[in-house]
C-alpha cells in the first residue's frame, strides 16, 4: 500500500515539489492537498500582469483541475488546516475534514505584514498577496478614483503600476528615502522613482504612515507630519512574514520561519516544510528561484533519492513593470575593501554599477539596460577574476574579446553552464540539450521540457535566441501572426491591451505598445481605428486618414478612379418614387452603368468623385441614406416577401428584415456583415449562406450565422430557435456586438466563429440572458454615435476638401 | 524653373493628400504627419490607381486599388514591386505651397 503524503498549502513551491515527486516516484504516495485558497495552483509572480491586464488568470494557472485528477491527487480547495496532531499523525481542516499522514509537508507560505496603525481594518484596505486581493483591487479600480500604495518595494510598485494601468490615480508612500532600497543603491532608486513618476504615479518617500482614516470605509491616509492624502483604496505592500502559526501550535521548532535543516526536515522527522514559511540556515526566502530549489530538495527527500542539500545563493531581483528594466544582484554596499565600476548615460536613462572585491564581482545594479544581467550573474557565481577585462567590463559581454554586439553572438558566447532562467535554475546547456535531444521546435516546448522561461518570463528573449542558435533556419518563432510589420503583437493582444491600458488614440497605442514605425502603415492603421471606434464609441474621434478611401468618401472606388453609389433600400423594398429619383440622378449625372446587386440594392457606377456630394444631395431629397455598400459594417438585410404575400410564408420576414436593418445600420464591424431573413424553410432570401441569417418557421425564428458565399463557400450554423421577433432582434444584435468586440480586423464572422467555437457563442448570446442583454446594450449605446447618415453630412459640407481639387494650374498656357 | 502657387499647407489634412489638376493630368500633393509635403503624379505605376486616395504612412502612400506602396520621396514602388511615378518639386514658403510645373511639362514633352 502506498504511503500517505499530506501537503498543507498549494502554492508554487509544493506544486513544483509534486512535479519532481511524480517524476521520481509516481506511485509511492497517495497525495492529499489542503489549499486555503479556493482554487488550483497558479503562478503567483504573474499576479502583477493580471492586475495590469496584460494576462488573464487562466493564463497563469500552473496545474488545472485535470492535472490533479490525472495524477490521482485529492485537492481540498478552500480548506484551511486548523490543527496538526503529531501523535496521531492527522491534520484537520476548518471544514472538519481529518486526514491521516505518514509524511506531512507544510507549505503555508507567508502572510502580508499589516502595519499596526489605527484604521488598518477599514473596508478598502487590502494587501497584495493572492488572486482575491487582485480581484478586490480590480473592483476598486473601476471607480477610477484615488489609490494609495504603502510600500515602495517590488510588490508595492507592481501594484501601483497595475492600478495606474487600470485607470486609478495612484500615490506610493515609502518610508525610506529611496525606492526598493534593499535591492537598489540610491542612484538607481532615484532613476526608478523618475521612471515610476513618468508613468503618472505620485511617489512620496520618507512618508511615515500614522493612521488610515475614514468613517466606515477608507477615506485617506494620515502621515506622521500631519498631512492627509485622500484615497478610496489603500494597498499595504510593506513586506511578508512567514506563516508559522500552525507549525508553532503543533510544537514544531520555529524562529522567523519554520526551522528546517538543509534537507527541508523540521524538528519532527515525519514533517517537512518548504516555501516562504520555511527558514533554512537562518534565511527565509521570498523569490521563486530558492523556493523551487527547496522543492527539488524536498522531493529528493521524499523519494529517498539523491542526497540533495539546500545551499544558499543570491537571487537577482527584477521588476515586472512593462517598460522599466531593472536588475539587482548580490551585495552592493560601499566598503573599504571594495571597488566599483559605474556607467551612467543620463540621456538614455541608463545606470550600471558593478561592485568588486578582490577582482571578483559581488554585486550588480543595472537600470535601463539589463541584458548583461545574466552574464554578470554568471561571473559572480563562478567568482571569475575580471582583472583582464576590467576596463570594458561595465560595457557588457558584447565588448569582451572583440565579440560583436549581436545579441545572438552574445548568447552563443555564454558557457554551457551559464544560467538562463533564474527562477527555475536552468542553464544554457540543459536548454540546448533538450532542443536537440528532444527535437523541440518552439518556446512552449522548451517551457514544457525544461521549465526555462515558464515562470516570470523575463528570460524569454534569451530562450528564443537559444532556439534560433540551435535550430538555425528551422526555427520559426511563434505561430503568432503579428498585425503587420509595425509591431510584433497580434490582433488579439492589441485589442486586449487597448482595453486593459485604456488606450484611446492611435498615437497612444503606438507609443504604449511600442510600434516600430512612426505612424503605422495601411494595414495597422485601419485596424486600430476600428478597434478604437468599437471600444470607445463615445470618446474616440474617428481618424478618417486611417480609413480606406471607400470609408473616407462613403462610396466604392472603381478601377478607373471613379466611384459607385448604392443607396439604402431597407430590406430590399423600394417604391416608384425612389426608382424615379434614381432614374433622374442617372440622367442628370450621365451615370454610365446601373446594376442590381446581389444584396437587393441598386448600384450606380462610374460617378466622378467631384460629383458625389451633388448625387447624394439629389438622392437625399428622395429620402435615401447611404447604403454602406463600401463599409466594413452592416451592409444589407436581404428578405423575401414572407407572410405578406407568399402562400408559404410563416412570419413577416420582410418586416423583420427592415426592422433589423433600421436598428443596425451605420454600425462599424471588423469586416462586412451581410444578413438575410427568409419567411420559410424554402429560404428564398438565401439566409443560410449569410454572416447572419434568419429562417422563419411556424414556431418562431431560427437564427443562423457564420455562413459564407465568397472566397469560401460555407453553409451557416444554427445558433438557436427563438419565439418572438423581439427576441430574434436581441440575439442577433448581441451576436454582432460580440463579434465586434472580439474579432480581428477584416475577419468575417465565419472565421471568427471557427476560432471562438459555436458552443461558446451560443452560451454567451443565447443561453446567458444577462450577458446577451449586456452585449445588446453596448451595441445600442454605440449606435448613438454611429447612426448618422454620412451622405447628408457631406451634402452639408463636411470634408469638403475631399471632393475638390486643391487647385487647377497650367490650363491658361495650354490654351494659348 | 517656375514655381506655381497651389494653395496653403492647411488645405491638406495631415497624413492626407489633395489633387492639383493640370493639362498633363492630375498631381497628388501629400502632407505627412510631420508636415513634409511631396507632389507626385496621381497615377500608380501598376494599374494607374489614384494615389491621392491612398493611406499615407511615413513618407509613403499605399495605392487604394491593389496596395502597392509608393515612396513619396523618390516616386518608386517599395517592397517587392517595381515601377515608379514622376515626382514634382515642391517648395513651402511659410504656409504657401508651390510646385514646379515646368519640370513635369518638360519631361512630358
């Protein structure tokens, strides 16, 4: 029978220990985990990107539910262990579950330190520790009000940056004179403060909190000097304390943490401890690399495998705030027996300092340019004598031995045992070995096989270079298709970041997302313009210079540079008056071709650009508005005559088509949207090859979508059957709004649906009535700004310059 | 060289273009995001598309018909495409714009 292993805590350290254990001795233990957090194991260091909106929670899950099931592990989510009975070898949870163990692992992590000031318990005071804290902050951020972060260390600054990204006005209070003083010297601390302030975050150093004030909820923070700063959210990020209460109650030896030997063994031979709660050799740890090393040691101990011992080593610190590059390692205090080499480049915002003792690196602080961090770390670890390269040391590896500044060459020059991934302690040789040995071809493979770049991700660039180096031409980085040559981001990332960072203009997107060109190109600008129109309908001013000519002049350009004009005929229904007006326009402007379109409209072709406003003026007098035949937007709703005339018609298909068209015209969409409503399953309006179609039946309205009859031919999929016309309209509008918000520019509904999946779309716009309503309302709101006839606007003089030459010159001389 | 006044800078939208009609055909006058002004024939070397109607990015324009990208500085097609249009000298004096039409006429002759 297998032994019983019980683990208290389900953070990153025990999660990693389990992975090693399952590799080494998969069947030895029956494993039970008690997790006080009501969820699976996730990458806690990636909470900051979740807070700032750069990642979703699902992306940072390490072990999903399936993993526990697959390995036969019992996971109690939301169970806090309240007692350990060491004599009986049992643990008991707050929900009354008692489990016996042969071996017990305590991994209770740490608790945030709450400074003991009045008001610390007020609603609105949060710590920054787990997903619940992040969710609470996100909720508070919706108010876009003022936030105070107490603590200018790693966590505090990441929290501040995240809250700022989410639209809050943020002040950081730090009790010391410079930020992150434990990791940075004052010079780098100063540069960091400037970089943080440049993001619009206020920083107050030497700020000593006296009390948190408020009546029933947080209203501000009072400082020792008497000033009070207003805020509705206060985040305390002043440090963590090992969570040792449970171990202490159980009579285990504790100091700052739970005391363990270098094999993670506590004072009770049946009990181990690891992670942030453990104290080994007088040290407690908070960064992931030593915690993962503890996991390795503990797993070895549990399998009686190799005799692995924990050895202390310095871990570099990096800040996970996009756009601020910072690296700190080791000891950088001044001293008589120490020398330092410093490089400052004020204009580029670069500061580098290397601290030497006996010609060996003992500490490094890099700000603004951190690419050489791994190299300095390697020199420090190996205690390399640097006297030979002393003069050029600070310029980095590229300047040594005449090596080129090509980053690929720099990586190639690294020794095989040079550390690439600090979090997981993976060296270069292990990565290149896995690439060749296991035939790996991409970043995800390397992450899966070696764990390199799988935690904080800051070594991703190095790993990619190793892939390139090892595979040469065969390396095809990422299936991700960038939007265009101006960026390496794909459409989905850009859309997500526009929302997450609250980017509301094209220049803001290009600045924040680091566009490689000054003003984009003909591919990205129309896409960005659409995303902004869609996401901020009331705030964004449409940039006509970023629209394709057809949408700029509201007509379709033809091969000879003339235009075609299609007036809207609601549901394809017209009248003698309308036809007469069209005939008159055709005569007056000598329009060469008049044609009936596939979408039941009349197209007038061959109109000179200069004549467009006059043509529209005449059509407008007859009641016509633009048919948007040129737009990535709602084009036409084709109908059959339905129950009004047809002996087979089951519902008023013409009426519904007109209603949909009148509701939805003017809306911009990622690609054109064509619809149809058929009055019976004979389907004379051909609704089953449209982007959205309705087939009326006796019992109601069958809603179809994701058809195509162009480059691709594809029958629609059935979204579902609804009983009333009102419901049909609401579902269709919600579907289109979901498509508007999610699809990539120029992606038709059928392609988007293939990516997202019919089931998911059905769930959101048909089954989930609340969500459907929310989509519907967002569409209605956006229509307030979109449903304006562009033709009458131009007849009234808008964009006059578009339709006139700047000048006519040279004709007089030619006539002479 | 004769400089002919064609209007002022503010008549052309940034990242946009206007046309000047001449006996030799249309000239497209572009204004970039950073207020440089260029004039080229309004006739794409590919299929004659009206370049003045394209999207302006950097110092280039993308033809509205088949997405050729033409350099406003040299008149040459960029990327893999080959071909060029004539460029016309432009002078900006204060806000006023002038083009040297005779350059076009002499070349046309």
